[in-house]
């Protein structure tokens, strides 16, 4: 069970690294425009804000990776729980304020990982 839980934590971290790339580097590119449904004008106007958001997603990923590789399992568990809770809260707020799709893409995987982590 621990292996599955950690696999999901790693998946959530990978998703947030992907979000970082989309928001920091691909926001104004065709891929970013398509994923977020932006026009080139809207993307250019919001690029700095998106890059800041991407940086925060990178911090979430870094925290999850830190938890996965921490040499003390009990402390690593606490780190993973904290950062997964942060991801769930961010995903719920994004779902409320931007698009319900964010709940499915961000909050749900983190909630499942958190549940499995607690069960393991």
C-alpha cells in the first residue's frame, strides 16, 4: 500500500511540474493557449501572473519530492501530508474561482494520494 501511495504522490508531483512548465514556459505558446483556452492577447497580458502561479506549482512539486526522498520516513510522511493538503486546498479554490475542471485535475489526485498515504 505504501508503494502505491508513494506512486500517487510522485504522480501529483509530476503533474505540478507539468503545470509549472505550462504556466512558466508554454503560456503564450500554442500548447499553453490550447490547454488554457486563451487568446494570444489574453496570454500575453497575463503571462507574468501565470509564471508566478507556475512557480508556486513548482514549490508544491518540490515539497512532495522532498517528502518522498526524506531519509526519515515519519518526517517524510508529515511533509507529504502537508504538501498534499496544500494541493487539495489549491485545487478546490481553483475549482471554485476558475474552473471546476481544476478539482478533477489537481484536487482529486492529491486527495486520493492523501487517502492512500493515511491508509498505508
